[in-house]
C-alpha cells in the first residue's frame, strides 16, 4: 500500500470518527429530551462538552495527518 493511500485512509477516519460521535450524541440527546424534557439543561451541557471534546480530537488528528502529508524534502530542509 502506498503512503498516499494510507494517509488518505487515515484522513478519512479522522473525519468519519467525529461525524459518528456527532450523530450518536445528537440522537441520544433527542431521545433523552423526548423522555424527560425537564432535564434539558443537564442534557444540553453534556452534549456541548462531548461535542467540544470530539471536535478538539478531530482537529488534532487532522493536523497530524497534514503534517504527515508533507514531502520528506520539506521536513529535511527545515532541520
């Protein structure tokens, strides 16, 4: 498997992982609010914290993959 194909698969996983977290947490929060509408502040706080954590991990993963996409000549010229 070539380097570019491997990095593209990693990049796809970096995007699909947070998308699945967003979908699952949104679905769970809608179900929770449907069952107990009076718990909206607690559900909203947990939802926002979870989404912020997932987004932070996604940004870090994408930055790592972008760093790996650099050609080796660019890495060697800066050292």
